[in-house]
């Protein structure tokens, strides 16, 4: 994907198009992968990881979030592993490939082309398993894209039988216990939220809207057995951005952080807001009910304290914002008294949290996060396992100059406890580009991986991942 001289001169400042982040061109299928160590026979399912991978060399200013979505997956069965990667062929991906797309990325002006989005929907942010298939989701709220769980071929845009009113945001939740899919949506330039429930049979069974005091830019939500938690956060569009419908955001010091608790089948008017000191939250760890209280763990963003690094040229502000600095924090919201409480859990910098999905929305004890060194870009040098009951953490360090992305928890077949299983993660050697899928014993977390699965091509660093048990997937095509 060579750049011409003018574009190359611009893009050389963009770290998210270079080195371990640089896109790859090939869509690959590799069977019976080479392994260092031994893949346990009791790991059965697949680890998926999605991220941005521009199909063609970007022209003009390019945000990391604007790259075309690409899925990478390793399937495990009977002590063997297979690797595949495929582009997510969203409607906008296909229109762009045909030269018919009018919309650009978030450095460009928004375009109303009659569809449900005003920027190019890359479907590159999040991936969940629901109703036996995958759904690729986009952080600005777009149409979910259905993906075959084994071949990774795009099956089409998901509208839940034609009943989806508008869009679905990344970090909507699949509930493994009920089979439901709980989703939220927001309008970039209008003051409302929406929330819906899709059954295990892929039927939209509940939908409601929530009025807001102004347009908002939430990134995640939480669920419990009986409630969802929606977020009203103080990072919003500037007046100039709203007036010109352009991606121009800031931290509004006049706004608090608010969490809205809504029954899972509740109407928008039933939401209860809890107000806290201003902060921004990218990612929820988990939430659950404890008596009259909702307990929610999140990674709370803190100012990275860095001056703008001018070596990144025009990309310095983007690099500054993307230098994730977040700390594990707990919030309590009492539904009886209306009281709220915020409690710091740990001061280590960590993000991209995952849990055993069988405990999502239920009381859990363990979570797994990426460990973030003090660097300018999103390079993760290991993983933390947190004991949420005590706040203790254990680190699994990657090899020198190796970096990873969001892991997933893979429960052992016939698991006996919450952490009875493995943590799976892609890593890449920044010197050689060699990539592996590590299988880490969750109960012996600091130890070397039980297996290193060699990936036959470089896996660029990217965004979010998930695990699907073999029993969740539909029969192979």
C-alpha cells in the first residue's frame, strides 16, 4: 500500500499507520498452526480481535479510528488451532471500494447522504457473538454487520428483521446467560439516546428513547441482571462543532458525569440519573446488583499529563488523546436512597478490560486488562489480572519489545470456577513483526504461556476482542 510523495510526507507523522500498527494486505486462512508448547484439549472455541486496517493508502489526514474493519480469529479444537483474517465488508466498505462513497472519516466534514451515519461506517471497533454469529460494531453507532463465526465471511447488515429503528453502538452487550443482545445508540448532533433489547432468536423485543440535555458522545454501557447503565459524560462537541456538524470535541468543565440506571425492559422516562465528579470513561469492566445497589467497575480516564509531542506534526493532538491513561475505579449507586459513591481501586494504568463472559452482568471477582507503559502511543506490554474483591493485581509480562491488544477469557470445558480457564491474546514483536496467540493459564497468570500459537502473518495492533465457546457457534458452512 505505497503512498505517493505528498501523502507519504503527511502520513509519516501518523504512528498508527506505521510499525506494529501498519495495515496488512492479505486475507489469509492457515490450518493446523505451529505451536510452541501444547494447546490444551479443554479449550474449545474461538478468539476474535477486530481493528482498523485501511484497504488503500489514506489520503489527507487519517485518524486511526477510520481504518476499514478487519477481523482476526484463532479457532481452537482438539488441541489444534486455525487462523483466519477477513475485512468486514460493511455497506460503506463496499461503496468505497466501488468509488461511490461520499462520506469520509472524522477529520472531514460530516455528510448527510440519506443513510443512518454521517461518517464512513468502518465496523472496526467491537465484535460480539449473538444468536450463533458474530456482529461487528462501530463506535460512532452504525448498522451491525453479521459475520460467519468460522469463515469470517460477511453475511450482511443486521436490522433485526427490519425492526432496527436506526443504529447500534460498539460496546453494546451480549448476555451469555439470557441470550439477549442489549444495545444503545446516540445521535451525534441531537440530544437523545436510545436503548433496545434483542432476544436470543434475533427479534427486537424492546426499544425506547431517552432525552438528554444536549448531544453526547458515550462510548460504553453496562448491564446487570435487571438493569442497564447508560452514560452522560462531559466530553462533548464544542459549539463550533455542533454548529458546523464537524468532529470538534472538548471536555466541558460545566458538566458532571452522570450514570443513568434503567430497568432492562424500562421506558426512557423511568431512567434514574446518578451524578458524580466529571470524568470520561471509555470502557466498563462489569456491573452487578448488590442489595439495593448497582456496583459498576470501569477504567476511569485521567489526564496523561503530557505536553503535545510536536514530533507527530499535525497528528500531535490525535496522539495525545489516544495515549490512554485510565485507572480501575468502582462506583456504587443506591436505588433506594439515591446515594452514589466513587471508590478508586488501583493506581496502575490499565484499560481494555475483559471478564469471563458467563459472569457479565453478574457478580464477578476477576477481570483482565492490558498494562500500559508510559509511552506516547497505545503499546501494551503485558496484561493484569485483577482480584476485584481485594484490588490485588498480578502481571503477565510480554517478551521484550512485544506488544498486545485486548485479550479474551476462554473458560475451560466443564470449568469449575470463574477463573478456571485461559486468557488468550495476540502479540506482535515490534522488531520482527512476528505474531503469536498466547494461551495463558488464568490461575497461574504470571507464569509463561502454556502455548504460543505461531500466526503466519503479522497481526496489526488494534481494538477489541471477544471469546465464543464452541457450543455458541452455528454449524459450520
